[in-house]
C-alpha cells in the first residue's frame, strides 16, 4: 500500500507542476482565461494537499478551481 500512496503523491505533484508550467504561457490570454487557469492551478495544489497527495484530489481541485476562476471574471 505504501507504493500506491507514493505513486499518487508523485502523480499529484506532476499535475501541479504541469499546471504551473502552463500558467507561464498566459501572455496571450484574456483576463477570464487567466483567472480560469490560475483557479485550476490553485485548485490542483489545494486538492492535492487536502487529500494527502491524491491524484484524484488534484484533478477534482483543478476542476473546481477552474470553474470558480472562470465565474469570478464574469
């Protein structure tokens, strides 16, 4: 079971790093797109932390954060 937990933590880290790399390419994005991307990145990191490194937590957090970020700039 220890190996699976380690794999999940590493997957969550990869997702979070991927989102952060994606955010560096925001120069040509609208304010709404930037907010969506930032919300997804923050949600992925938060979801990963709250679930102890779970990839599912990171993905769920990214989805929720993206929706919130998108709705803030309406």
